[in-house]
């Protein structure tokens, strides 16, 4: 299994619009990607966002990046982000 932690840099004042787009994407991922085990938006006490992702294998992760819903969501984030995401890819142990 592969895990991804994506720290998302949301522009100040755009949090509500970001959450709407991101939660829609999360629903699409869960409904349309059989190799995805977890795709969840989280927010810490400082208002910083991360997405926790879990995939059965490298092909499932690659399929996520190629999916139409992932590509389509990109336009929805325009103007909502303060910078690129910080992506950490991990191998699940155990």
C-alpha cells in the first residue's frame, strides 16, 4: 500500500470555496477509484489543510492522477490556492 499526505496551501479568505471544491473531489475519488482506500480532507487547529490518501498500489495512485474527475477539479482550485501543494509519498509498513 502507498500513502500520500498532501499539504494544501489555501489562500486566506478562500477556505469555504476551497472546501467545497475539495470535498466534491473527495466524493468523486471515493465513488470512482476502486484502488483508493482513503481520501480525506483534514484541517488542523491553525486552519492548515492536508489530504490523507491511501492507495492499494502504484497503479491505483497513477490512475488517480489520470482520472477525469481529478483533472476536472484543477480548474475549480484556480484562485483558491496560495501556492503549490507539498506532497509526501510513503510506503505503508504493516
